[in-house]
C-alpha cells in the first residue's frame, strides 16, 4: 500500500507545494492535483515537477469534456518528460453542472467519451503509426463532410518518455466502474466506505476484470479521507470538518435525480439522509445540510481517532482493495503523521 495526498484547488498553492517538497522527503508516493473550476491542473503539475524529484504527480481529475483526447495525451507526455516519468493522469466525466455551466459543452455519452479518450491517448504515446480513430464520439482525422477535408493522420512530434502513462478514472456508477476495471490503470473513487465497497461496486469490478487485458496488471485503487490521530473529544470533533464537503457533493453537486454522489449515498444505505441533505442544500440551508450527514458516513469515509483505531481504519481500506491510501491531514504535523502511517505499512 502506498500513500498519496490531494493538493486542493483553494488556498495558497505555492505554500502547498512547499509542503509537498517536505512530504516527499518523508516518503509521500503521489500527490493528486485537483482542477474543478479553479486553476488548471497541468500548470501546477509542471511547477511540482520542477520542485520535486521522486513523488508521482497526478491529475485528479482532467475532465474528458474540457480538452480534446490528443491534447490530454500531449499534456500528459509533456508532464511525463519534465518530471522524468512521474506523471499520472486521472480522468473523469465531472458532471453536467460544471461541464455545461462552466465549459458550455453538452454533457453527452460520458462512458463512451472516456473509453475513447483512453484509447486515443495510448495510441498517441505508443507512436506506432500516424493517429487514426473511428469511434462513436471521435473520428480522427475529421471526415471531409465535417470539416475542410484537409485533416491528415499525424504522429506526436516528440518521443514520449513512456509509451504507457498511467490513466486513472474517477468513477462511481456501476457501468463506469465496470469500464474502469476493464481498461484503466487505476480507479479514483470518492466518499469511499471500505466496509460497504463490495456491496456497492463488487459486481461491477468483477465484471470489468473478466474483460481486462492481463498486460495492464492489477487495477490500482486510490481512496481515503481525512486523517488525525488523537484521544478525546477534540479529535473526534475534527470529523465535523468533513461534513460541509460531503453535504456539498451529496446535496449540491447536481440536480434531484441527477446527482451521482447522492445516488452513492443511497446505495450505501443512507437514503433518507441523502434526500434530506439535498433538500436542505438546494434550499440554501448549507449548515443544516452538513448537520444532516449521518455520523456513520463521516466516520467510515475518514481515519480520525486514537492511534489503534486509525490503524484499524488503514487495514479496512487495505482489505477493501485500496492500493494507494489517499490521506488529508487535518491535525498535527503532516510530515510526522505520514512517517507514522508509513511505518504501519
């Protein structure tokens, strides 16, 4: 099991990178760079490449609607070159609010689009022949009846450092998780509850793995949550820091009937709470929505409590198939905390 940490899209990013430099010395394996509708990920990833030497630098995530597949491939190849082969690309469909509201792009065929982006990226990096693709979403070169007719198959000019850069997919729905288990190098689930993961995703993961190319190797899984080690009520109260984010996702990231995170909460067995959280959040009552998040959901998606308990949570994530424990320190010295967890692994 390896240790990764997310680099948020808010706050002082240069100071955050300074912290990554120190965490790298302590053994951090991967840093994930978020994008959403803040600063773009690749700019910050390039800065991280210049400031670090060993840590893997992951995008979490690049939405597949915001860039052409070949631009994603070019960006990944450039980052991989600058970092000496340390790029990891997380892909995802995001959601209609961001894609149609922020980017002005129709949110259509997310699974087919993601699959074809992965196929095209791998063709670009392999550089075996000029790029062509005939899919349901993308056709390369563009057919004459959809353009000037002057498009021609091309190869990337540069020779990528690696012919295969790891591609992770942020997926929650059954079909998307099944596709991820079939073709991706790794999976980026959010709000991951180890004890409930098999009942929610077990069948989808199993179905995808039956069609998985053995050359891909085992599917990596990066999941985790907040971490804090301590005794007493002050430490337990740190769990409340997770409530606003869970409420944002379950209540505000989508409309009624079209919120992937709300659907996930329901599949976990928190149906009534999920409905109430969404109702409150969309009514602008965000603090009440946060208070309505079930205590169990807060506890099981994070690793907060006495040292023995946190060690048990780490093992729960390991037993659920997590290969990259994704931690967000919320108390104490992050460097010493990382060193402690690494000692357990």
